[in-house]
């Protein structure tokens, strides 16, 4: 892991900075986005835009080795939850989904770390994310390893069953939205749609039920609709501009 000197964005100490992943590397590995040389393709919906190949995921000089290690503990737990087969089917909820019990602090801090990293990133792909005053709050929560309660910066995770051949192999920031009067950050990651609420309280009581609970109960909802029909439109745009990669896409 190569490093260079600078200020760590988390602890604010001067020292050697790691080339830190904005999106945890295990997503690239689990989604089979790497080629044999650990590279991945950056695709665009703009047909004339250059599409480079990047090495080992989107990275920036952000964190010192100690802070990098802190985040890796939370990422390891999340990787085992999301890809370790620990979930069980929910059959009584509508829409149906999956649920499992997680280590609340580790998984919540994992969620917060992703939100914070996409918010401070200088990469063009995350330029639409504006955390404002929430950035310093999130940084302190991560630094102190205090995940807050269920309502603090809650996240709803959805699994869309449409166009999974595309969405399950795509990492994309879908920008900001407003839900029930709360600014939200939208990510397409790991085959899931992540909706992060930029608020320390849940304005709508229904929101809290969908967040990771203090008890460690995590719910991932399945939807047969595309969130805001965004994925539907995005899938067609990618098909039109990258047909050689997505020749299985159908108008049906």
C-alpha cells in the first residue's frame, strides 16, 4: 500500500496517507468488476466521453494507516453480512425482503463511512453529493466510533428485481433527492439501492422502521419497481451507449 504525506481527513493528523477506497474494495471483488489485472471499466451514458480503465477501484489520498484500519473492521463485518449468507427470508412483510441480525455499531459505522467518503470525495462520480454541515458531524461519529441511534443518518436498502443483470454489476452515485422533506444521498452499490437520510432524526415514523435498528435488526427490502424509475432510465441509457457490453438487455 503506497502512501504519501498529508493530513488525514478523519483524524486530522499529519502523516502518510493511504490510497483509500471511496467505495469499499470488497464490492468490486464480490461484483466481479475486476479483470485479471485488478482493473475495472468506467462506463458513461455519454457516447463520446472517454471511458478509462481504473486500477483497484476509485481511490484517493484520504486516510492514515490507523484510520484505514478502523474502517476495515467495519467493512469486514458488512462484507460477511451482505455476502456471507447470513440472511433469512421475510415472508410476512410487504414488500418481501431479507433480514438478519448484525453488530449494530459495526454495520451502522460502515454505512456512515460510505456516506462520509462519497461526500468528501473529489472524484467526478460523486460530485453531486453535498453533505454541508453534516460532514463534520459524520466525521466525529466515525472518529469517536459512536454510531448514534437508529434515527441518526438512517439508511434504507432496497433490492430492485428489474434489470439485475446491469445493476448487480454497477457502482454509481445517483445524486441527491428529497424524501419527506429530508435531503438524501442515493447510491447504486452491490446490486442494492442505498438511500441515506441526511438527518439526525426520522421526520416520518415510517422511515425509522426501515432503518437499521438499535437491536441489530437489518432489513433489506425487495421491490419490483425501479426506485424513482431512475434505474429503468439508466439501464436503457447504458444499453444504448454500451451495447457491446450489455447485449442481453431487452425491451421486454
